[in-house]
C-alpha cells in the first residue's frame, strides 16, 4: 500500500530514503507575557519551578511590585469635603467663598460705622447705615476717640515795658511752629518739645467755655500753667531785650482744616480761625521768665 492509502497518518510516517520529509512549522514570535513568564520563573530548592518574587514585593499589597512613583492607595476612608463627589465639592467651595466674602463685608461696614468720619464713610453713609441698623449698631468711641482733623498752632504776643515807662507790643510768636522746627530732623526730640505746649492748650480749652470763662475748679490752674509757659518761651526768645520786661501776654490759637485728598472730591475751607484769649498781666516774678 502506498502513502496515499495510509490515511491521515501517512504523511507523518518515516520518510523514504532519498525523499525529504515535511518541514516542521517555524516557531511564532514569543509574546511579552510568555517572555515575562520565562524570566520570572526560577528553580526552587526542591527542584520545582516557582515564580520569582522581586525584593520588596512582599511589602506591597498582593505581593506585586509597584512601578516607581506610583503611590499605593490607602484603605482609610475619606472624610470631610474630600469624601464628597466633585459636584458637591464645587458647591461646598462656593459656599465657603460666599461666607468669607460676607464676613469681610460685615467687618468693613462695622469698621466704617465706628471709625471717625472720613471720606469713605461720608460718601457711602446711606449704604453703611442700611447694613448696620438696627441689628449691628455699635459705638466704640470709648476705645477709638476721634483723631484731630485740624492743624492747631498756639501763638503769643507780649507787651514790653521799658524803664522809662514806655511800652510796646510785639508781633505774634508762633510757638507751635518753633516746636515743629525743633522736632524736624531730631531723632530723639524731648517730651517738652513734643507735648508741653499742646497739652497745656488742650488743658485750657477743656476747662474753659467759648467765652474763656473757667468751668470747674481746674480753670484757674490751667490758666496759670499756660501763662507761665508763655513767660518762659518769651524769655527764651529774648522778646523783652536787655532792659525791658514782659508786662502782659496774650495767647491765641490758629486753626486750619487738614486738606482732604484730591481724589475724595471734598472741599474744605482754607481760611484760618482764631481764638484770642484776654490779656494776662504777669506777676512780678514772671516778667523775666521766672516763676512767680
């Protein structure tokens, strides 16, 4: 029987001498998975083939090594805003931003309400009042008194008496301007230069009415204190000269408004206002700057 009569096994029998047999099929390209399986397998101590476990893989979940830079997700549940879905996170962020804006606006309105009158509070007075009243009305004048918005200078002039009985009146000495010149550029000005004249004038104004009449028991004290300062300042300036003496003094204040900023649009009078006190005769001991 020839090869064709041997059925399906005829092509797989031994080849006849001088006749080449069928070629074996060529192996196909190896897949990456197969190469990895071959590489990761090693011979165990018991002679069996076991997959090789890379160093450090025992510390990873499931014994699988993680690629560099990849963090293993924690099994701890998320809390707070992080546990919300993205749409709810956006809503929570918007709500927090709205609360922060409302708090800033309220603090700003409250500050302008209790602060001394200024350009911003005058311009938006109706808006501030609508926000504050009646729920948030406050008054902090005890802790934030109104600062001065005026320039006040104290000036003095004297009546000089000569030995022959004649007299003359000097011009006005601007004592506040003199203190300002002494303070300007001085890294450590004295307390006298900074506060003596200002405090003396404030003391007098607070203890006298608009007609210069003393109010209360401290009126006479404030008058004598201011008069004595005037006598000392005039003697320091040598107002009487070598042969004269100061017989009387007169004090006045010159008040001007602090100019508002250009961007405010406000208008302030640039005219000076004067308050003149009556003439005060000096006691004999104060005519040459001494203490009577």
